[in-house]
């Protein structure tokens, strides 16, 4: 026999069914505190609730569940393969019905309900407690050549108002303890990540300035006068590179050729000989590639060398026959 609140009752954190008797008024009730919980992926969370029932009934068993069996009965999360070894009851009093989930996964983001069975009937607390699971992600905003604002973002507001920890190149930044951190721009490679105090091993993926910036020439091999070539730049960066630039080295000041990832030269000639390099730039900094050298082989030079070798061959052959 089920004891359920009226369907006309609006869903609340406390759900109850009160039965009036001759001498008293007894309630079936489940209270979730709070009814929404946000926790960090990889950590543990306690879903807390308490329940009441008429004194003349005795609780035989109880379950936490998110889905039902084929017969319509709740499937105890302790029997669910996805939660094997990760859930346990943490009730510390007779009418406490708290549940602990460890090593949280993204798939654990569900609505959890508590149901208890008595010798008279059973009761499910609606609407349950909603669990959200988040990871950490750093974003960069309001950046200039002097400074920038870093944010440690979550997809929900973490419970218990945690203290945030920031890392620069793997070292803790003591000046920042909130979800936002203002940092000065620096030269050279740099990376930032964040974590929550008490869970320092669960750091966010880092954001970092460009690294492994590389310049290549297509096609590779010997380049002849009149050919067409393309210089291509690649780099590893997060946030992604927003500007690529190509330069030609000069004795005085290097010449900016283009602000795109590729630079193409058609009908190439000896004026294009020289060293070329690219830069990759994102919000956290920039990096130069190692220069590549364009050095043309003149087609006429190759032809003349080949002709000279043929003349030498015929001359040597004639000399051998005379002997």
C-alpha cells in the first residue's frame, strides 16, 4: 500500500501526507536539505534528508533510487552497477536518510528520491534532491598587453562556497583565492589552472600561451625560380591562437608580410631568398617560430652545369679513342 501526497499539491522540498485521527494528526513526510546540490567531479557528496511517519508504524526497509525496475518498483542505487562500490548510507539518527556518493561522475547528475517501507504502507518523498556534477574550466577575459582576468568556471554553483586555488606554471598563486583572478601579462611561455581547496589534485585543464610554434615550407625540397610556395605556421595554444603573423628577417627591421596563418609566394625569384619566421598570439602571450630559409636554385644554372658535364664527357671519350 502506498502513502502518497495528493497530486494536486505543488512540489516542495518537504512532501508529506497527514492523516487525521481521533486523538492526533500524524504525517508521512520526507525533507531534503537542500533540494539542489552541486558537486565537483571526482569528489564525494552527501545527499541529506530526514523522514517522519505515524508512530504506530515501523520502518522495515528503505531505498534511494533514480530509476525503477521492470515491475515498477524502485531500483536501489546500491544495487545499480553504475554505482557499485560508490554509495553508502550515512544516517546518523533513526529518522535520518542521508546518502553518500563517492568518486562522482558526470552521469551521476540525476534526481534522487528516498522511499521507505513500513509494516502498513510505503512512502516516496517527492520531488527528490537534484544533483549536478561539474568540472573546472579556466577562461580568459578583459585581456590587454598589461593584464587579464581569469575565471574558474563551473556549470553549477558549488555548494559550501569553496575557496579557489590558482596555479601559474604549476606553482600556487597566493594572491588569488576566489573564482576570479587578475594577473599581469608576462613574456615567454605561461600556463594557468585552478582547483578547489581540499581537492587540489582535481585541477582544471590548463590554459596556456602558444608553444611548439613551427614554420614549414610547402612543397618541401628544391625550389626553382618561377615556382610557387606556401609558408605555413602551426602552434599549440589554449585559448586557440587568434592571430598568426609572418615576417621576413632584415638587417635593420624585420618586415611584416601578413597577419594570417599562411603566406604564399607565386612566381618566386631570387629577391625572395632569405629567412622567414612566424608568430602565434593568443590572450596569454605569443611565441616566434624558428626561421626557415628560402634559397632558390636557378634553373639556368642547373642546365649549364649539365651541359658542361656532357661536353667534358664527350671530350674525355674522344681522347680515350685517340689513345
